[in-house]
C-alpha cells in the first residue's frame, strides 16, 4: 500500500519524502504544510468575526443616496479559489484504485439587515456563503468518482418584513402594499455541509499520477448584507487500494 497525507496551509510549502521497508509492505509519502504567516486556520472571534485561513468576502451596504452597493471578492475572484497537487506512483496489477479524502475546516458568515430612511426602504435582504471541493487525477484514462464538485459547506439566510410599510397604519388594514392585512417578520435559513468526503479514482495502471484537490467559494447578496467564507486548514489523504469486485462484496 502506498499512502500519503497532506496538510495544506495557504502560502509557504515544505515537502518531505519518507520511505521505509517493513517486513510485508513498502510505503512512501509526502507531507506539505504552509504557515501563511501563522494564520492558516479559521477562528471564530467574539462578536461573530472570523479570522485566519483563506478569506473570501462580499459586502452590500446602503449608500448616502439611498442605493445599495456591493463590493468584495464575489464569485470567480482569485481569493475565492484554492488548491494544490501531489504525485503518487501505482504498482503493477489490475484493480488499482485511489481513495482520496480532503478534509477541511470551513467558516461561514452570513449577516443581513433591514432599514428605512427618507431615501430608501430595504425590506428584504439575503446572503449566501458556500465552499465546494473537487478532486482530479491525471493522466487519462484515470477517472474520478464522483466527477463533480461536492459542497463542503453552504448557507443561505434571508430576512423580510413589511413593518416599514405599515407602521403608519394598522396591521389589519388591507392595501395594495399589504394585501393579506397582516404584519410579518420572516427569517429563512438553509444549510448544506460535508467537511469530509471520499472520491475514488479508477482506470489506473502502473505509473505515476498527479492528484489535485481544489476548492472554490460562492457568495451571493441582496439588500444590506455581508457574506464571508473561510477555508483552512485542509488535510488531504490519498490511499492506494486494490479492488477485486468493484461495488460488490469481495470473496477470498
């Protein structure tokens, strides 16, 4: 069995190669760690602030003229993607597979607000923050299962209220802006998370392969809101195994 584990920070990387020859097997591995100035891990601070790690952030704020302006990394920015690659060599024989497991600490911040001013009224705000991971093995014909990104963490929150529109009337008054004749204050939250997942690489033959793990953040905001993702540290374990009957019970 050949196995390696990676612990990935964000910037500085040091690589070690260790080989040993026990009585019944041979193993070798790579270990990589980046300190990024000592701020490699996501930390939740007092007041809800998240520091450290790889930060991706977007803010939408109310401007003096009553408009809402959004700024930050958003989708597709360089700070919103990350990853690293390593090499592993397979032995000869049929049925070789890689079991690849990225594990990560993920931080999410979703902050939403409502407001009423003489120039603007924001009655609905929402924030989305998420991180997806994917794994790739090359060269072909190696295939990765599943072949799509997996959500390691994702959260959507939305807050809505019509109180600003009905403060001058009663909540039982039916009007064009309040057709139900009621006041409401709604809060919605949805979450999807994994934080660790196993990918399988098949179609391997004897030779050297490059195994890559990548992650990307997605942010989405409406109204007055703030969305932030944090990634780090990331551990990546790849193990070479032998499968005799794929997706069925092995018989020896």
